[in-house]
């Protein structure tokens, strides 16, 4: 089986190489593709150096499955032609809400892969980790409404944004001038309640994505409202989630459901340190759930804290899992 | 008029000196009081050095109004005897839920000061800044339920915790070992979903305080559920707030109400940078409100982002405002 990664040298591209290497997929050939400025770079895969090829010159018929780990513009321009020759799994937001494109979280809605037209979309990172605990809770109790506040790591904004967090932090400590180029304001020792561009009613696109992707993946009748905030953390997104069910629920049963949720791990002791922090979730394939408790203001509602590596389950891992699902179907 | 500050050398004590100096209060004498280890230190007030006195030896009859900026244990031990000789305004949580003790946010419930018994409690920092926008919204639309996720600065945990954030950050950047003494886990480039101790149903005391103090200050019929999270920010707490009213509301009217809310400033443009971040609220007396928008999942609900300097409005400033209210009454 032949694979290609478009945007191989970025944060998500590199993670995808790592995840492919650890996977059980039988990979005969892996093409690493990027923009002109990265051509000639070599990246390691299974003890071999692979030369980065140029997107403009790449022949998509060389790959059975191509993972796009680039932005929306690249996706818009290249995926329509690529998908005539290869199955595309796209990380960008461009095709997610297209009715003809399945939007897949591997453990949650694999059945939606049926009848894909060679393009499959990977959801937004902050959506994916939320779907994992919500899916089995929805199956049991039917979710009416979700209120989520996010605490999102800078690596979700790309490699340059990670560098900016660290350079701003150094300059702050050394009392030097701080420049913001990737973020609209200083991110070091600060928070920015704004991710992706603003849409007309005062929401950001990131918040809009969580709302609409959840409807597409889980159930169009679920209401969701999100506030998305960038925090000075390198990797792993955290989410404070309030879930309201149609009916009353049992907390112990809900906890049992979460403990059995595919791809999840519950870490929830009512004591110092008995919960997960983003630093601890980094490099882990699992989505962690802590602070599960009854909402005193509404007996049909539950609070929880959900943390996952945004580059892994939020991106690279889920795309590789989608590839595995595609091959299993054959 | 004679004033005293107990715990004068801590984060909040020092801020209280600053706020008193800027206030219009006529202060004849200011006593600065602390534990034995700080005795002999000198702190500046109105171009004069004041020597720190020892709590155990302090004569409370010297002050008309005494502001306690110390912890619960000091409050429990000393306030019952102090309040026989001076009016006490206490920052700690110890007396807040006592039926005989008014719990005051200056702009919100000054009328509750009537019939105090020489002890007045200052609410928790994360509660105070939330009350300012909620009060006028409640007056107009009657609030049914509030769901809040906090992003709380380390200075709320004291001076040693601020030092720990910066020393951990330096060690992280220099690849040295990181020790956590004030926090249960690393706070540098991380988040800790745990503030104050755990209570029995899985909530933390900080979350419990927000819930119960809101009922005492605003209305016992308001339901509130909180998730409190420590973030690697030095000063200013931020809150992602979802407010559900009893009835449908008008967004423009709600915005107008918030623009006129005492002690508040709305900063809310739907564009890059058109919102407040904690760094920008530092050193400011105002509570800032951004990201005001209709909740698509419930037409009776509204989202907003609320930021305030936790050492000022969340502590020192509100206690000085309480003193001003007490003197205005006379």
C-alpha cells in the first residue's frame, strides 16, 4: 500500500510520519510532499531517509491514500485534482461541511465512511476530543445541549506559533521587547479568547466549527455553544464541558460509560493531583477525562474536563485511524 | 480616620496599601501588621515609611477600620477579638457564609451592609468580578442559571506561587528539573483544573465558593455551576460565562446594560484584538467584558468573557470600596 503526506514538514505532517511508523499499516512506499521551500529536506521513516518532493510536481497516482496536513488554501486548490487519482484524508476545514464528504472520528462514526467519493475530512482538533466522551453518553442518555470552554495549546496554530510562545516567554523574563506576529496579542503569560477568524454574529470560526461539526458527526439535534481560548501551553487542548441530557441520569452509570469509552481514559480522583493536565496528555494517543461531577444548577447536566494531544488524536492519529478503517473495509 | 492592614506584606496587603493611597479616604494613621517574620520591614505609604508591627502585639483599638488580607486561619483566630474593637473587612473565606456577616461587592449589594456586627466579608476574587456584569442583567432579565469556566492567575495563590511560575518557566526553558511546591503539578506551560481543596462531591472549594457566594450576594434562586482552572498567567482572572435567563432577551439591550454596568467596561469588537486579555486588565480597577454573544443552543442564554485584576477588584480594591461605603453611611 502506498501513502503520501502533503505538508509533511509541518507540525501535523511530522506527527503523521511518527504515527504511520508506529501503526500496523503495511506501507510499501511513503511520499513526503511539501511546498517548494522544503524540497530537498530529508525526513526519517522506518530507518530510511525520505526526500521531500514538491507539491506542484507530485504525481498523486503514486499513492493509494494521501493525507493532507496543510491548510485550507492548499486543500481547496489541490484536493479536487488529487482525489481523481488517490483517496484523500484532509486535515483542513475546507471540505468538512460538504454534504458529499464524510467527517470522521474513527471511534465515533466509522459507518459514515460508506460511499465516500475519495475525499474524507478530519474534524477540527477541539471537536475530535469532545466527540469521544460525548458519543457513548449520547447513545445512553441523549444529549440536548453542550456548553464548552476551551483551553487550546499553541501548537494548534503551527510551528511558528510554538516558537513565538517560547521567544516571547524568554523576552518577558529578560525584560526585552515582545513582538506578536502569529498571535494578535502577547500569548506568553496571557490568554487570547480568539481562535481563527471572526464570523458575523460575534463567534469565531473555531467556535462555529465545534458547533457545526458536532451536529454533523453526532446528531444535528444537539445544541452546542463554545468559547475558544488560546492558552500558553505547547501541546494538548483542554476543555471544560457541561453536558445537558434530555432526561435525568445516573452519575455512576455515566462514569462507567466514560470508563468504557473507546479511545478514552478516566483519571478522576477527588484529591490533589487526581486529574489530568495538558502536559501529561502530550504524546499520548488517549483522550483523558477528569473532574466528572453532577451540575447542581441542573439535575440533567454533568460537568467534565477533557484533555487530549491536539496533534495526535486531534490530527495525525485520527487521520491514520481513518486510513486503517478504509483498508479494513477492503 | 485610622486604618490597619493585617497581612500587609503579602500580595493583597501590598495592593491594599496602593489602593488606600490612591483613594479619597482621609487617613490619619495606617498600621501595617503582619506575622513575626515580617516585623521591622518598612513599607511606603504617602511618602512615609511605615514599620510593620507584629500581629500578636497589635492593639486593634488603634484602628477604626481594619482590613484583613491574611488567610482563613488568621481570620478565624484573630477577627472575633479584633471585631470587639474595630470594624473588620475580611478577605478570607472564613466568615463569608456566616448569616450575621454581610458579603459585599461594593457596586452590587451595598444595602447588605446595614446592621453589620463589625465584621464584613469580601467575596472570593472569582466571584466578585462575575457579580458586576450579572447584577444588572439579573435586575432586567432574571437569571436562572450560570455556567462558568475560569482561567485564574497564579497571583491568587500568593506571592510564592507567582515565584514558582517564573522559576519553573526558567527551568523549563533551560531544560533543568522542575519542582512543584505551591501547586500540585507543574504550572509553567500547563493548566491545573484544581483550586483550593476538594469537597465531597468532586467539586473544589473554589467552585463551591462561586456557587454559594453568588446565591448570597445576588439571589438564592440563581443556579451556578463552576469549573475553576489555574493558568500560567501572573495577574487577572478570566471567565468564560454562559448566562441563562428566565425569559428571552434582547442582545442589544443586554449589551447596553453591560456598557452601563458600574465598575465595568465593555471591549467587544468582532475583529482581531477586539477583546480584552488578562495582561491588559492588570493594574486596572475595571472589570472588562468581551465576546458578548447569543447562545445558539438556547435562545434564553448569552455568552461572555469577563476579565479583572484579581488583586484589585478581586481583593484590595473591593475592600477599600467597602470602607468607603461604611464611612459614607456615617
